[in-house]
C-alpha cells in the first residue's frame, strides 16, 4: 500500500490519539484525516456493506461532498461510472476505504498542482487561488 515500509497495523498501532481526541484536539492534519474517515462512513453505512461504497453511495458522496472538485464529472454519469470502475481494483462493484483513498490522493495531488499553476511565482511556499472553485 502506497509504498510504505511498514504495515497499516504498525502505523495504526502507534496512533496515540483516540477517535474522540483526534476530532477535537488533534492537529489540523489529524482532524482532516478524521474528517475524511467520518465522511466516508457517513455514506458507506447508508446501504449494503457498512465499510464500502456502492455506486449510489459513491455518487451521493461526490455530488454532496466534492461538489467543486468534480464539477464536470458529477454531471456525467458515464464519467462517474468510469472513475468508480478505475478505483475498484478488486472489481467487486464496491469501493473500500483504501480504494476510495486513491481518489482522494489524486484529488489532493491535482489540487496542489493547480494551486501552483495559479501562482505567478511557481513552486515556492505560497499558493495561488484555491482549487475546486
């Protein structure tokens, strides 16, 4: 997974913050991670298996929680279907959390590149106008 040299269990075993603490007192990045997990489960628990997104849950998540990042894609059913098929590496017509995080990683990378594209000074430590707008 992601080329990390340690397993997910090793990483999770070293987490010192409880779920409640991470959401309230963690760092900005820790709160962001907690938010991503919570949003995924907000949709994954609606229908079917509680730890995966089916097509309806994925579509609803994209439309409601990624309205600016995937403007073009959410208007096109075929593009959304293609995105889900690309992410669904085990081809079970469901997106696991790990499969869904591939989309998040790609969106974060694309947003970072877009921020630098809009920055007249290039890749320094400031960013241009935000992405997803």
